[in-house]
C-alpha cells in the first residue's frame, strides 16, 4: 500500500472537480469526475482518499480508510520500537565499586537489555587507577558474566581517555538453549533420535539355526 500522508482528505472532503483514480486493487482507472469516483467508492464499500494532492489532477485511491489507519498506527508503533532498540543507554561503574552498587547498576543494565537497548558500560578511573587497566577489565568481565543470559559484549573493552568502555548487546534468542532443552522444547533432532539409536546399538540375540540350545544335560545312553 502506498504511503499516504496523515493529513489527507477523505470522501466528501475532496472538493476538486476531477481526480486521477487508483482502484481498490491498485489498478489505474484514469482521470474521472470526483462525483463518479465517489459513487464507485460507495458501490465497493470503500473510501475515496486523496493520496497525492500536489499532482495535477490530484491522485485519489479507493481503500478501506479505517483499516488503513489501523495498519498505519501499527507500523508507527513498530518503527518507534525499533528506534528505541537502536538507542544506546549508558551505565558507569567505579573501579572500587562495592557489591551492593555493582548489583544495583547491573540490574539497570539488565532492564535496558530486556527492553532491547544496547548498553555502554563505562569504568571510570581516578588518578593512579589508570595505571591498572586490568582492574577495569575485571569488572567488565564480571558484568558480562552476570548478564550472559540476556546480553553479550559487542566488542572487547577499550580505553578512551580516562574511561574504559564495553558495549553490551541484547541476545537474539529469548531463552538459553539449556533451559529449553530441560523443558523438553527445542530439543535437537539428534537428541530425539538418541533412544532409537541406543536400541539399535544394543546387542541383539543371535539367530537360531537348527535345534534350540539348552543348558539341560542330555541323558547318557543306557548300558547293555
């Protein structure tokens, strides 16, 4: 469906004498009187919508305007959601962060990742702390391990001025594979076929060729 401006004229709001009409299936009808186009819209149970007012004559189309507006609003919501997902949030840590602050800030990062945002995790160094970048790397590794179920580092930690940064990206999969396998959902075909393979690999009884074998001793022939 062609893109239609939000502020457009519909049905009786169209005041021009002639229009170029596009049918309900997208076919070109041609230049006709607006009154005739209105009659065609009524007969088809559709609306006459002006889609290109700047054209000469203006271009109109037959369509279900209510349905179109609903689909347009759905698309706008999806576009806003994608735009939010492209936004990069930022959380800052100190090198000498205590356990409570680490848990709190990591919780903020988790919420951002759950909402679909990328998160820039920054370690701020003070004074001589900059001579020990391994301390910052240790914290970033700890953050990545804590949030491994929901996000992954986009790249290795990197220094920029007095800060060390790492970008966390939301995981594409909704749940870890291990959890899905434990629930019996998403198991691989190889795992499903394992019982059958085990049966096939189990030792099978040898085919009997001749009289059945028995462990009972046969009687010795009577002596004459």
